[in-house]
């Protein structure tokens, strides 16, 4: 071991520039590889964490064969939900998150926070089962209660229990101002759920109950995302054709006199919504499977090039190290010891480069560079991506 350390220190002293270039080249390659793979993990596992991910589908509407839209009217969604026993639950949400000003009173001082808010029908919690830390997801069935994520609970109330505490809605900045705004007033925290991953249709937000009468009978208002949960994935095969038959049999078209034909529907598995790029009015972040494969290929090409550069640098130093190696052989070092020494030297340089790459990722995670990727590139994600 002393010989190995002595050789490594000698190399660092004698060949500073070459060793520095080796370490920098490897560290940049390691950092790039890990960041790319974190983005790959983000895309490949988008919405796969849900307990019933294989049974959850988004229902998309096709007025003609040329286009597909992610929004649907509320009464049509209700009819679709109730027509088949294979549908365990169906729910609608508004297709975007409103930025809402919430105020809390702590120690006699009112503090205001802007947080995303999503109005949902209560059955939404039967489709996307939240990991509740406090309270119950059923609290969203009450119009004066809200569900909040763990991170927001800590921000608002610190280490105290949030359930039962009051928050006040001061103002809503919605995309359709005045239509989907959260009503002003006091709300009670009915539950706290564990923070959701970033790679999901559902974001960390304050969940409130949607107005029961909002567009309830407006067949012409296609303003809602519609999700269903089936009893088993196989039930999706004939579900659309069965509903179209139900649609004709019950003459549902009379509710939509502006459209004389029968609309078509498409079921997209929740894990595939991230890759569906042919849908209009879709707010979900998008990617493609081809892009994911290209990123994987690029990441490994970067490692291969770094390995080749490392080998070239080491080979270039051979003529200058022959004298040292011959001296060690004269002094009694065996070929095995010398080979092991050179191997451990390469391992130590690679380890130093790896540690430096972790520092680079740590610094990048708190810099504007995070805007270049969708994934969470914090150090805590590295272990998750490679397990």
C-alpha cells in the first residue's frame, strides 16, 4: 500500500498537467453521464409511481379523425363514468393549476404565500391514491376543506400538525380569470399528503373540491381533463367501442345538436400521457421514447470517449515513466506488484474524478443550469436513478 501511495503522489507531482486534465475530463464525463441518466429516469418513470398506474387512463375526445383533444365536457364525463361496471372511478379536473394567494395567521402576524391550486371532483382521490401523512384524502369531499403537500405544511405551520388549521384564500390568478378561481374565504386543512415526484401529471398543490354545479349540464363546455380507473387493464380494450354503442343507443347526440356525427374517444394509459404529442389542449410536459433512447446512447458515448482520453493520456506518459518502473524492478518489485500499483493509480484518479463530479452536480443543482433539464438533479436522486 505504501508503494501505491508513493507512486500516486509521485505521479501527481511530476505530471501535474496530465493528471489534472485526466481528472477534469473524467469528472465532466461522470457528471454529464449522471445528469443525462437522471433526465432519462425522469422520462422513463413518468407517472409510473401510482399504486394503480396500469389501470388509470385519461379519456381523450376526437370530434373528427384529424385531431384529438385532452379536454372533455363534464356531463359527457359523468355519463362515461357510469355506463360500465369496469370503471371503478372517474373524475374531472380543471386542466391547469391556478396560482392562489393563501394567508395564514401565525403569532398574530399574517403571512401570505402563493401556491398552485387544483379543483377536483372528490372521486379524484379514488383514482390517484395519495400517501396521507395526516388527516384523510376524503376531506376533499367537503367544500370548505383542502389537502396540502407535506412541504407546504412545513412552510405554513412548521413542525406543528396542520390538520384543522385555517388558511385564507386572498386572491387567485387563473388562466381563465373569474371562471375557475378558488373562492375567497377561510378553508380548513383536512389532510397532508407526502410530496409527489416531479415526473407526474399531478403536481404538489392545494387540492380543493370543485363546485358541484359548475358546468354540470353544459355539454358544449369541453373544459376538463377526465381520468378513469378500471378494474383491470384488459377492460380498456373494448371500453371505447362499448361506449360508442351506448352513445348511439341512448341518443346522447341530442345533447350536442351542433355536432351531427358520433364523436370518438381514446384511452391513454397514464404512464403514456407524457409521450402523447398528438393531443391538443394538453398541459402535460412532453417527451418521446426516441429522445430517451438517444439520451442513453449519448451518455454512454460520453463515458467511452472519456475512457479513451484517459487511456491516451496514460499511454503518452509511458516513455517518461519507464525509468521509474525499471528502477522499481531493479529494487525488487515484482511484475504483479507493479501492475497492481498502476491499476490502483488509475482507480484512485477515477475516484477523485467521481467525487469532483458529485461536487459539480451539487453546484449545478443550485444554479440556473437546472432550467436545462426537467429532472431533479440533486445528489439525493443519484442513488434512485441507478438502483
